[in-house]
C-alpha cells in the first residue's frame, strides 16, 4: 500500500488505488466524514468512515486537531467540493486532541488570537497558505541569484558596525547585568567584554557583502537582521530577513534593472508554484475588502495585483520630480497628509510613497537621486553635491519595498562623508580598504523579505507573514 500525502492523492487519477495517508483532523461530521490535512496543500481530503463497524471508542477520539493514520481506497466523491475521497478501511489515532481545549476550532479566529497561538496557527487555512508561499518565495530568491551568477555569502550576525548609522541596535555582551567593569571616566569598559569591543546584532549584511562583490563580482546575502526600533506598527519587526545583492562594475541604472527583474522573476515563479494557495488568499482578501468603506478598497484583486507587477514596467522618477508632484497634490494642498510636503529635502513617509504608487502613477515606482542628508553615508554623491545615487522601489499597499544605491567608491569622498557624520574611520578601516585597493563602481540594494511576503499574500500585518514575530514587549515562542 502506497503512502502518499494529501496533495498527491488529490492530483491522482488512480481511482480504486489503495493508499495510506497521515494528517490532522480539521472536521468530523455526521460520525462519518473526516476532513484531514497534512500541510502539503491548502485542500483537505475527505475520508469516509464506516461508523457502524468502527468501535465507539475510536469514533470519540476523532476530534479536531487529532493526528490520524488512515488506510483506504481512492474513490470518486459523491459530494460537492472534491473530485476524489478515501473510503476508509483502517484508522489509527496517532495523537489525541481534547476538543474542548484545542484553540484552533473550525470557525473564524481573529489574527490577534492566532498570534497568541502562533505554535498552532499554521494549522489554519490562511496561515498554512501564507507559510507555504513564504517557503516557495524563499526558494525562488535563491534560484534567481544562483541562475544569474551570484555567490551566496553568510555575513556576520554579531557585528561591531552600524551599517545604517541609525543606532537602533541590540547590544551583544557577555557582561552580567550591573556588573560591567568601568573605565576611569565611568563608562563601560568593552575592552574586557567577550569580543574586546562593543558589539551588536546586525542591522544589515551590506557592508560585508560589498567586500565579496569586490572579489567575486556578484554576491548576495539572505539572512536575519535586527532593529531595536520601538515601532509597534503593522509594518515593523525587531527581527526580520533581508535580501541584499551587491554587484561590482554596476551603476545605479543597472541596480534599478536588477531590482525590477528580480522582483518580477520571483513573483512570476510563485504565481506558477503556489496556484491553490494564492487562489485561496485572493478569495480571503476579496472578502476582507468587502468590509471596508468603498473609498478604502483596493482597485485590484490580489492575483491581479501580482500579475500587474509582473507584466508592467516600473515607473522611474527622480526624488525632485516626485517632490513636485507631492507638493502640488490635492492631499497636500488640503492638508490631508499627516506630514505636509513643503520643503525640498523632506524624508518621504509611507503616506507619500503610497500616494505616488496608488493614486498618481498607479504602478510600482522607482524613486532615485535622493537628498544626501536623508540617506546613508555609503551612497555615492552626485556632481550637484546635494543628492546621492540612491533608489527606492515603492509598491502599492506597502510603500518602500527596496532600498538601494550606487555605493561611494571614491576614497576621499567617503572619508569626508564619514567625518561629517562622526563615523569612526578606525571602525571601518576594512571598508575603506576596498576604496584603496582596486576600487570600482559598484551597487546593491536591500529588500525586506517579510514585506515581499506581505505583498504576495495580501496580509495587512507584517506579524502574520513570519512564523514567530519579534516585536516590542513580545518574544513569545
């Protein structure tokens, strides 16, 4: 007897074949119909049991959440909703589940409730679909880079550098609380700590990835990053995954081409490999949208939105052009923006980014040539001395999806920028070395993986696209 998973059985046309399948009970109706799921697909398989010839004790143990092993014959289904079902010849209860206590009942649960039960939420249709899509997206990321000549590099999680210069880093120390040795002027003496210096969890693998790009030509990182930013929003996590390619001999135009091609490629891949899950998530989002006021509803379904991104060119607009559009926009003139746009050089907020994408251009937008004073030290200064060769890719419903730039390859200019921002040259001596020994134009970008998963699945809260979210006041599981 062949052991198969649910996905294989549902695709099978082997009527009357005997099979063995394991899974968890989703529902048990009329003492006869068991719907089981093993996580291989969004769809359940219906198993029909002969309750008159099944011991009462066994029937009582077939409860929502219990793990079962079923042997039987694949037959054409008489009922609606499935083409095949299993006529059960043998059932074994592998693991009981107390029906009164099991949190994931066959009813609608709020996402807040499911976050509190994150260890079990993947047994729901929505979260099993989201996590399968996340898995396929992750594979598509590696596939894209591997097929395009990139080398995968694992950059340090513990680091002595703040790549973003924002200072929102989690400290890593071996000192016991309140027992750290002090220097003569009363500061913590990190020279006596485990690494002999002050260290933190990384906010980005970019700087280290640049070293590999300047040796191997094309490199990418895909790993966890950390921000100690006290933002309790639907868009922020304290621990998240970043995709960061770096390429030697590539300018900003090449960088924009790479970002657009990469995003289109992975979305196209997942549209092909996750049809059932995306169809379910599309339906879920359509139902959710119906509860919103008409003005707040999305103009496109989830699947149409994904296809729209894959099929259309991204609009490329300079920061200055975008600033003029925003300054002269109705929401700005009518003071509807929370952050009014008045002076050139303002840092664009999510509301501005979404206006450009959703209302003005109605397609993904790449903004480039940002004011230097709102961007990181490593971005290449333009000849105007005011702007840098930076670019952001903006998406509907999300805002910023990608942030990248042509890196500053000129030693003297980089040193001047670091001095102006009070960044210690000794700390980044190795980064400056790249500009001393065979420097060349190079570029790269960072993409927050969870935001990509959010866009692909239509989930509105970033906490619902990562297995165990880490947010302020929450490190459960």
